[in-house]
């Protein structure tokens, strides 16, 4: 449990530092991730409506 909490904290710390040091790259990465999730949601909705 302790290692999971440390890993969780380290993940957010690294992500926050990346966003602070490279705001342009972080914005592009977030946009790409959200775009991928939107495509996945669209594909899932088309699959569900097909059946």
C-alpha cells in the first residue's frame, strides 16, 4: 500500500513538473489524449448502436 501511494505521488509530481517546464508540449499531449478518448468513445457508441 505504501509503494502504491508513493508511486501515485511520484506520478503526479512528474506530471506536474513536466507541465510546468514544458507547457506547450503538455498542452499538445493533453489534446492528443483527449482526442484519442473522444475517438474511442465515438467508436464504442457506433459499435453499441450497430447491435
